[in-house]
C-alpha cells in the first residue's frame, strides 16, 4: 500500500509538470496579427495546410460558414477522433458527438505523423450541502478537489484511415477519499460495502484507455471500430465533465446514473457507421459499475449491450437517442438489471467578440428495473461565456426511491419514489492566465425542492453552496 501511495504521488507530480510543458510548446511563437477578416468565399477556399495553428483563434471562427467536409487532413492538424471528414470540435466523450460550433479548451502538439491533445480540469473548492438544516440528513461540508485529465494521440493511416488512442485519468480517489465529495440527493456505487448516498463517488484513476480505427469510404461515410478497457459505450449524451454546457460547474449531475454513468466501463467494443449527418452505433460492454478499488482494472464481462443514433443537423446542434440493456450495474441492488433509455439535445453558438459563446444541453434519462420500478431524470443546463466572465446554471429533476435515498425504514409511507428538484446558479471569472492555462474563481448556490414527506429527514428547502478556484487549459488555437 505504501508503494502504491508513492506511485500515485509521483503520478500526480508528473501530471502537474506535464500541463505547463505542453502549454509552453503550444506558445513558443507569438500569434501573428490578422491583417484582414476572411470572407465566406475565402474560408471555403482554404484547406487545413493554410490554417496555421498559431494564427487562427477558434473563438473568432464562424463554423456556420466553414465547409468542414472539404477540409483536408495532413500530419500537422487534427480532425475529429473518428472521422477525417469532420472537425475535432465535434468530439464528445467516448464516441459521442457535440455541436461543431463547440469551443475547445486544450493544449495541442503536432508531430510528423502523430498529433497530440491534452485537456482537463482541476477544482479546489469548499462545498457545503444542506447548510441551512444543520444536523439533518446530507448536512455536510468539505474541501474537495474534483479533477480529470484526458490525453489523445491521432495519426492518419494511408489516405483514408485514422487511428486514435485516448487515455483519461482522475486523481479523485487521492484527494477526496473513497466516499468522494458531498452532493445532496446524489446516489450510486459503494464505499466499504455501503451504498453512497448524498455523495458523488470518486472516479477511477484510469477512467479511459481506448483505441479506435476509422475507415473513410467517402466524405459522407465512415466505418469505426472502438475498444476501451475502460471506455464508454454508445449510450447517453456526452458525459457531464466534457459537456461545454457544464464547463464551469464542479458538480456531477443528480441524474448521472440515469443519463451518462456508463462513461467508465471496464470492457467495451463499439461499431459505428456515419452516414452524412447521422451516425448509428452499437456496443457490447460490461454492465457492472466500477468497484471500490479505484486503482485497479475490473473484470471485463461483456454482458450488456446498447445502441445509439446521433444526428447533427447543423453546426450548432447535436441530437442523440439511445437505449441500453445493463446487467446488474449495482451489485447491492440484488442482481437487478436495468433498461436505460436516454435522449438529449445540445446547442452551441459562438458570440461576437473574443472568447464569447453559449452552450446548452437538455437531457432525459429513464431507468427501468421491473414493471414497478421506473424512474425518470431530466436536466437543462447552460453556460454563457463572456470572455473572462461566465454565468451558468442547471435545472434538474430526478425521481429517487427510498432505497436510493437510504431511508428504507420509511416503508410505512407506501410511496415508491420521490421527486427531487434542484436549481443551481453559478458565477465564474478568470483571474489570471499563464502559458495558455487559466486560473478562475467562482461560486454557486443550489436550491432544492423536495416532497413534503422528505422534509422531516432533510428539512425545509435544503440549500447547497460552494466557492472554488479552478485550473483549466485556455481556448485552443486551431
């Protein structure tokens, strides 16, 4: 155990060093000043060889006037992870899509054959849950450090082949312990054999380790094979930590285990075909959610499957519907299988001016585990970025059973599930920047609306709040 701790500390030190090194490589030259704004005709006439990574600011690019399908890929520029014909701004988590107009905050490095990208986020914060009902259920405060880092390497194979390798790590377990951080009405996974309730579980140290190959048949047709151990199956929208609508929000969504909890799956294979603006995918994967040991690799089972249809009608929109059949995701639930259905709409748009954009997501998830056990979760979240300032918020509504809330001694109520709503609002400001890395400060407040039957346990109108500092890569120059 002592050796493991030393390895983890060494790894954290390496990651801390790695961020500014890549950023320094990205900015070894000062950006050249543009002499004139290109016209729509000029932009369509450009190929990627003429678009130098240190001369074009992504925040000023008009995605609605760019013909991404005609952009040529060469060794100096990245495309989408799974298509030579799509822009990398469409990248979501796993094999999912975001709108093409989505901004990207990352570091990049270009090699002769390989291109590299690194992005991530680290929050240092103080959070207080149910602070107006001291002593009641879920009332807890803590200094926590939600964090994640993702690296990607990509190279073209021949004229129409694309190889992509990705790794995602999280140091949640080291900083926030096995029980994670307090989050009122959150539930899912376990610690020391007990279900985690009113807490967000930590993510595994290795949260993704995947490889994918895509063969382009023509500009409108791609065939992709993706494998991850761990990885993410074709189920649900882009995971919450990668959605730009949640860019500045440190908290997981309450509907995480209804919408996007399969983003860490120990064993997944996905086959997909893109036809023009559509993509159809199918996955075989391990249904069991990660165990309590966040440093190991869980047993691959490939006992579950899912399918997903995605559609990006324009540069600003990304839609998906998906369905998964998940075997025994939560062992403490008595071997209960879950049928999960999700649908989502994401919208992103660049606003006039430097680093000004808005991104919004609407997500619905349904878990069915037997005829009587059907629970819905809905989410509406948005982030408005106005250069150094940002305003963001969420509205969430989930249905939690007494078992999910850990109040099974309330059986005499004879009520199967309780609706819980949360409205949260946050404000964030950039306070410093260095080597294309941003230091931000922010805070948010959350107001809960709960069933009257829960008030003796949680109190009236529970409130949550937090203040934080955050490190993140700056807006990527393309």
